[in-house]
């Protein structure tokens, strides 16, 4: 039987051994290059590198800019301009590429990543000696490869080293992490293998809940959909219920990509990431640090650097720059445009601050909680018991019932009792705040912090 035809369930449960690369070769028929092929590939890789990055005095991060209408050539210009591609070790490696195929739409709509940009990266990594390239995506109704124009990749490489992979077809298991709101996330650890080179290829778009969806947020597609659905619309809205800004942080840390590319040949403004207006922007940005790439994207879109909370949170964790002053922007001249913001973003609030996060109610102690809401809204503050398996929540104490309040800080305390006045069992509990606008269809804003009852 032809091994390359076994695509219905490429990684059956229990079949993944320690040598993941060998398994990929066995399942997909990937062929290691001969010495002559390797030399030829090295020469092709050198030919692709046609731009030299200019050093930027004092810059800690570099972002390359490519301008033009041809996604293939513009992608190459952006990659070469950043000067960081050469740091990737690609020879003999499995390369995982994650585009943004969030809707059944061609790239020209501004919704999905341009397949020509992805093709440019595929050509580069194969020329550099990668033994296998897996283009991954997932969705409530499948990966949308055909509808987004990606089907040609199934037969793109004569040696069978390039394949499309719907993450819904492979096993799901918990991945542990020291996250902000998650200790584990159900995902696809086989494709998040740290020995693989992970290239993130996002789309430049506005977002109706977090203002912008760029490189960092593209990792939001990694969790298993069926574990986190809480809406008839499908998707991972259960994660939004804990706090979408914080969930973006945890999903990014689940597997930080090795390289980032944001496709803005056709971008989107307004009610993104699906229902906005297409913008012909003719720009692609690239670099090794996702926050640096996203901050240059914000500048290109005319948005303030502090306007996307999840980027600020990641900067505070030391995972990237907090401002443009630490970033060298190289290559073609960036031509900013003032993108139209979503008509009404959700309520702006900050995660609750627990002053004494571990306390003993049996000794008469209590937890002090400060919750800042940056605008007038209907707000709620509760204590919840959360579970990751299954992904559930249970409200055990309401500290502030839904009520309209002006912008400011709510100060409340919790004595370790439930709504019936009974002391809760020792353990870890969530302090959950919610801000809502009653006069619109905008989703509520949620945020979560933690408190431990001793």
C-alpha cells in the first residue's frame, strides 16, 4: 500500500513513539534527501536570500517589511529584510506552518492567509533541507483548506514532503503549562513537538473583541475545539469566558513559534476577524519575536501601542518589547494607514487583583479583592470553582451581583464561604469579574485571577 495515501487518521492513538520524525516519515512517506539533493537544496537556499538586513543601533528586535502586490516575492523580501531567518536550523527538521484559515474564504477577502505567502515559506524550508513540511489548521467545521485555496499543496512536492493536516484528525491530550488561567490546555502535542520548527503565518486584521488579531493571537487555534465550545457558533468561546485576553497569553505560551509572518497583502478593518471590510494593504511583516512583529503591525494600522491588552501582558512577562523604541524596522518603507476600529469593542477591564491570594478562613482571615473597570458598565464579581477536565465553571459565591456602576475600582472581600454561608473546602478558586453593556450585542468582557483557601 502507498504510505502517502494514509491521511484519514495520520496519527492513530498510541502510534506516536519517541522518534516523532521517524513516525512522520512512516505515515506520510517523507523522504530524506540524498547528498546531491542536499547540496542542490543548499544552493537554492542561498539564492533565495537576496536582501541583507541593515543594523539598527540600539534595537533589540528586528522586523522585516515587504511591500507589493505579489505575496510570494513580498514574503521573501520581508523575511530577508528582518535578518533573523538564518538563525533557524532547518536542515533535517520537520517544519510546522500555521496559517490563519478562520473562514471558508480566499485570501483576497482579507480573512485568510495568502497561500502564495505560505508557498514562499514552503519553498524556502525545503531548499534549506527540511525533511517534511506540515501545514496545520483546525476549525469547528474542519480546516477550510480547500475553500481557502490550499488544496494544491497535497501534490506540491514530488517527493511527498508537504502535506495539509486538519488538527481535528489527530489525537488530543492535555499539555501542562504554568499559565495565567490554565494549568493545562487540551491540544495536539504531536505537532507542538519542541524539535519541530514552528512557523506562524497570521493575517493582519482587526478583531471585534481584542482590537487586533495578528501573530500572537494566531496560536488561539491550537487548543482542541470540542473541549472549549460554549456557544452555538462553535469555536473556543469557553476560553473567552475565563478572559480572552488572558487566554491569548496562555495559548501563545503553549508553544511559542520560532518565526512569525503576518500577511497584509489583503488585510481587514472594522468588524474583523470575519465580517470586516477588506483593505488592499500590500504589506507583509516578518521576524522571530511575535510581540515585535505585532507592535509594528499596530503602528502600520494606526493603533496605539498600549491598545491591545494581551500584548502588554506578554511584554510584562518579558516575552517581547513594550514599545517601538526597541524594534528595528527593516526592508521596504512601512506605509501606515489608519484602520477603522470595530464599531464597539467590549468593556475595558483589568483582571482582579487579590491582595492576599492565600488565606485561612477557619482562622478568621479573608481575601481582599480589587477589580478595576475602566468604563461605566454592568459588572459582576464572583468566586468560581473551575475545572480543566471537563472545561466547566461553577459559581459558589456572588460578591457583587450584576449592577450598573461608574468607571473605577470595586473593593470587596471574601470570607471563604459559599452563597449558603458554608465554608468551602481548601483549594484553588477563581476570582471572576465580568463587564457587560446592556444596550448592545457586544460580548461581555471576562477576567480571572486566583485565590487559595488553606
